[in-house]
C-alpha cells in the first residue's frame, strides 16, 4: 500500500489560517475530494491527515472526515498537551482513526519549549496510550530534541519535514549534525516531506534537494524514512505528482529495495497501524 503520510485539509477562513496570509495558492478550501484527486495523480492509495490548526475542533473535524473517506487511514491531531486533565481528555478521544498528535512548536518563541514540564507530561500521556508524536520544530529548537526524547522516554516519534533544512540558501550545518544526533534514537522516524517548500519555490531542481535526502537516508536508514507530500502546502513549489516523483526517483537510484517501506511500510509502523488496515 502506497501511503502519503503527511497532508492537510481545511475549509479556508482568513482568521483561522493567518499563516497562509491570503496566498492565492492556499487561500481556498482543500477537501477530501480534492485529496482523492491528488492521490490518484501519483497512484497513492492512502493518506494520513495532519493538523494545521491548533484547535480541538479541527481534530474532531478531521476524524469525522476520515470516517467518511476510506483513503484517510489515520489522523494526527492537536490537543493542549499542557492541560492538567490531558489523561482524561485522551480517554474521551478514543477514536481508532486517531494515530497521534502534533504541536506546532516551530511557532513558539521559546527555544526549549519541548522541555517544559507540563508539555513533557502531555507527550508522555500520548505515547503512554500507544499514540505517536510528530516533532515540528524550528532551527533554534532542533538542538533540544535529544533532551526531549530522553525526558519522555520510549515511544514512537516522527521528525516532520526532515527538520526543515534551509535548502533555498544551501544551508547545511548545524542542521546535518542535529539531525544525525536525533537519528541515534531508534524510536524516531524521519518524514522526508515538505522539502520542496524549503527550496526556492520557483527555481528548485531535484539536485538541490538530493544531498538533504541522502543525509537523512544515511543517518536514519531506509527503515526509518517516511514519505509525505505536505499537500496542499507543497503546491507553493510543485504539483502533487512532482513531489511524489522527487522522492520516488531518489529511492529508485539509492535504495530501490526500500521503496515499499519508505512509501508505506514505515508509516504503518511509526503510526501503529499494523493489523488495522485491510
């Protein structure tokens, strides 16, 4: 099964999606029907929807959409993980489509936001229920990830967008060393998603992204790389099928034996979907 492990859906409202800033590419609705069309363009069979707003309402909306869209096999939602009642809240969100949670840490001003006591307790509650946690951080926060992983303990963690390397300006360090340090944790997977939007949106070439993909492959290995489109955000730089072919071409040249893992099997393991799929 070919899986897109990272996409978004929304009914656009300017006040709800301030980060879009009225960009005409993204400032419209993206529905399950639109998703199904995008998946078909690249021969992708299933997908995991990821939160784009930090509201419980969106999490419930995504779960409702998943219940009526067979292509969506999992939802990564949002909750206020710092709330004292997080255990009870998670108990009430017992939905088989809910596979994990994410907080948009990259938008937090604190470089050590991940290490906050209440936040750590919330993530511990998430992984304690056999749910996954997606790590989305900015460059200043990236060095704190190993300490975060040590504090939380064993679980299933997914590093979103390969930690967002500065591809457009050819940035390499300290990103490369920070990612290698995170890869030493066996329970962390790396999503090679969102890379085209870290490159020059208009003039990017596959070779601009190649060495970043190669580094992720070298430090994580083929059993811990996961492909995701980051649709519709990827449309800022490329159509869906080109985003899929970018990683598919890389895999075909560097690790063809791992195609089924990178485009599906690893996502199934990272999100605990074994035994839950047809």
